[in-house]
C-alpha cells in the first residue's frame, strides 16, 4: 500500500508561527521555518544530509575536531529540528548530547513530527540557553554548538564576554566552540564577536563564503574558537570542496578584520542585525 503524501504542518509556538514543510524531492525530509525564516532542514532517512550551507560548515568542524567516529560530549544551544544533533549521532555513535531550546512549543512540535530514534543519546532541555549554560558544571563538553536565533537574529545576551566565558568554562580544556552568526558589510556585529571571543579563546577561525566576506551580500558565517590548535588544513579542504565553497580565515586576516572592534559587555550587548528583506525568507 502506498504511503500517504506528507502534508505541511503549521502551529503557533512560543515565539511565532512554526511550519514543517515536506521536501517533494526527498521522501522524509522536512524544512522547519519560524515566522517565514528557515530554521532547520532534516532528512529523517539520511541524517548525515546537511542541506543548508552553514549547517554543512558546522558539520565540517564537527568532523575535524576529533578522530573520525570518536564519540563526543556535545552541548547544542538552540534546537530547531535537531539537525546537528542527528548528524553527530549518526557520524559519531555513542555521543552524549544535550540540546537546549527556549521554545517549548517548538520542542513539542519537533518531538511529535520529527522524533529522534530511541537510544540516540540526545537529551532535550526547555530552557534559556544562557541560563542553562550558567547552571551547567564546568568541563562538561567536548564541543559547544551555538545556533540560537530569535526569529532571524542572535539574541543580545548570547554575544557578550560574560557569555563567552561561560562557554569556555563549560568546555573541556581541548573543547571547541562553534557558532552560527549572520551579518553583512561593514560587519559591525561580526567584528564585535571576533573581538569578544579573541579575549577568551586563544585560537579563532571564521568560515564564510567569499562573496559574504567581500561585502557583496548578507549571509551566515561560522565562528570557531578553542584553546588548542584547530585542524585548519582539513577544515579548509572540506569547505573548499562544497557546492558553494567557503574560505577558512584565521591568524592575521582575522586580526585585520577585528582591528578597532571592542569586546561586547552585557550592558551594551545588542542582537545581530536584521537581515535584509528576502535574505533568508521562505514563502
């Protein structure tokens, strides 16, 4: 008997209207949007498929932070449809993962329609990302992935030096911090984030499409921070081989980009900029 065609799901959640839209080209793949802004893409049959460019770049970092297949203890701030937790569970079986998502309604929607397999090692927590981070024990995680957006903007309280220090505290000494950021020229937000994390972590790298770095368009960029050297050659090879190639910037190039920018304090923190109309929108 032929399976029924999947139908879109629309639901009011805590912070807007969420939609789950089936992909007509992939049998059990779904796009999650909140108020029209794309949040996640998940293929339930193929969790290693990362549709969004920024998600693939986060995946490249996760692939290179440790030996292939080695389980990791991971903390994800921002849940969405659990794209990266599913990816890590598939590529590094046995990983223990905590996912913190402030929107309880969104968590319930995903759990109902896109549940994770039993025994996946993924634990869900309905809480504010920074509050949960501040209550977490030190040296808890090998990787921390920050992909938190209120609508299309990174919340202000996840941009400051105090937040970066909490992230560093929760990570183990050889742990790696990853963040999905969005900005465009003249990169005031991005430069402030580089200055903020450079004051807390010894090593920084930035993954971005050349057109975004040249100021031609607004876009997502991945910030990587650690206290130990990163495998930049492996990361550069993977990002350059994408359908939409990206560059890995580090060292002097990042110092030049950051020059003159000031670290963000809680008192003056602001959200990331509003994307231009149509930058990320979905009908």
